[in-house]
C-alpha cells in the first residue's frame, strides 16, 4: 500500500469519533445521576476515550478497552478527590470533583 494511501486511511480513521454514554459503574458502589458522555476517537496506536467536561482521558488498543480504562480512571479520580477535604484541593481538582458530582454519586 502506498504511503499516501496509508496516510489518507489513517487521517480518515482519526477523523471519526463516537459518543458512548456511561450508564453504570457496576460493580462499584456508584450511581449514575446522568449519563457520562464519553467521546472515543481513533489515534495512531489505538483509541482515546475522553470525558471532556472533567478533563479525563484514557487510551486503549480497542474502543472497548479505552472505554473501560476511562471508567476505571473516573472511579479512581472520583474516589481520590472525594476523600480529600475540599479546602486542600486545588482549583482544577475541585472543578473536576464538582463536574463528576453532577454525573455520579456514592450509593
């Protein structure tokens, strides 16, 4: 396959993105208050899943792996930020926590 064709195919592939909402974090003890919008985009070596509002991203070799990795990151960040006193959080972590609290809560 010619180099130009490979570049064109990669360019077309990376231009595509899908939005997949997170509706559950089972088996974690978290309730989804509103579906978490996840944008999955192709990258050179796999896929990038992003929750833009909270500025959280994860990579995976497949779309499913990127999605699952992002769910793990959301659970970890939500747990870690929720354990800290709000007065000890910086501006961006506090913003992230507030965004996450609009979408999920502990059960």
